[in-house]
């Protein structure tokens, strides 16, 4: 019988299982996912250079309020609504608002259109109230917000525009109002997120 030294015996016992695949199995921890939760893209805000230049090109007259409206229609743009205001309402200067924000039906979703009343720095015809027509900048979002919510892009564009006008015209946050605050109407509709918009303003 062959006698092995204890050190050689230990070495043999170590190598033998490795040669024949009998090593103790290694417990592997499950890999943790390195993927991040997808972040929804921010809605596009359509501020073409031409629009920005219209906003910036002159010193505005004194404005005190910003009055927010909905069109109460499913579609429209500055041209079509301006035509209605001129031909049906009989308003000599056409579009009663200073700005219009599209919903994808008539103008791109979130597109800001600058009305001639802003370019000419003249009173609006949007509030049904002399004080707020004279000193109030009218912004209309296309859509009927009694039936649905404005789009995310419309709200993003509205926040951008209101922040800009507040800064440019020195209008306080307290004077960002809904049409229904100055006249008996549902405008801009029960689904308009007024408080959320205010929370996003500077």
C-alpha cells in the first residue's frame, strides 16, 4: 500500500474534484437591472424665431392682466377664428385675442400664434368687460375644455408664454385670471387646470 505524505494527500484532494467537475457550485446573485425608468419626453413647445421676434421687437404698452380663454371649439387657428370674429361678430380688428395656442386641429399642437392685436398693441375684444379688454392680454387655447383637457403641449406653451409676458410686461401672478373671473361664463372650461398652471409660473 502506497503511503502519501499528508501535504501531498491534501493537494490531491484539492485537485481531484476540480479535474472531474465536482467542485462546490458557486451561488450567483441575480444581476440588478441597470436600466432607468423611462422618462416621458417633454411636450414640444413651438416658438419659431419669427414668433419670438414678434414678441421682442418693440416695447409693449401698459398691460395689467392676462386673461385665459378656450375657443369652445374642437379646431381652429388665428386665421379661421379671426375671420369668424370679423365677419360674424363684426369686430373691425378681427381676432379678439392677442395670442392663440393650437391643439393640432388647425394649427400644430402647442403652436403659439401671435395676433394682430399684440403686434399693434391695441385693446382686446375677448373679455366682455372694458377694463379687461383694455388692460388684459387675451390668450386663447383651442379646444372645448368643458368636454376634455387641454393637451400637454398647449399647457407647456401657455406656461412659457405667460412667464414671458409676466416678465416683459411686469404682470403679477395674482393678475393671471380666467375669463370666468371677469364675466359670467364657463370659459376656459371645467377641465382647464388653472391651479396647476399657476403652480408652474414664476
